[in-house]
C-alpha cells in the first residue's frame, strides 16, 4: 500500500492545513509534526505561549479547554486526542485528502471553543 510514501504525502497536506488553522485561530500556538502524526498546542497567549490549563488542574480533574475542543470535534464525527494544552492528530495511514478536509473542517469550527477563552 506504499504506506510510508503515503504518510509522507498526506502528512505534508495535513501539515499545510493545520498551519492554515494556526494562522486563523489565535488559540493555536504551534502546529508541529511529521508524516501523519501532528500536535496542535493551544495557548491563551501566543507571545508568551501560556497554555490554558496546567498539569495540576488536570490531576485535580478540572475542565480542560483542549478536552472541550476535542468534544466538539467528536460531535462532528472527528476523533482527536487531547492532553492538557495539546491536541494530537494521528489519522490512519490510509486516509485520503477528502477525509483530511472533513477533519480539518470539524477542527476549524471546534477551535472556536478555545478562541472564546482568550481574554
């Protein structure tokens, strides 16, 4: 199935789409990854890279902004893993461009949850 090459090609496409989301949403501090494994860092302030939540808040069971974004994505049929101030995007290696576009569309609207938290 040429999964290595496919991961490289689809990963480049995914990376461009995620970079566009970073440009659009003030809550996205960074988009980084390789192949089809990417992370989005959610921040309250891009300049200082201050995240929305802390590790201690996660341990205490407080609501995480990243969890809210991930929940909104799931409502739209896209599964994204969240961890404190990060969203992990790791689609299957057989994903195609149309499916990436569907996921990016869901993520684009879900990021409004984080954007609204910026003071």
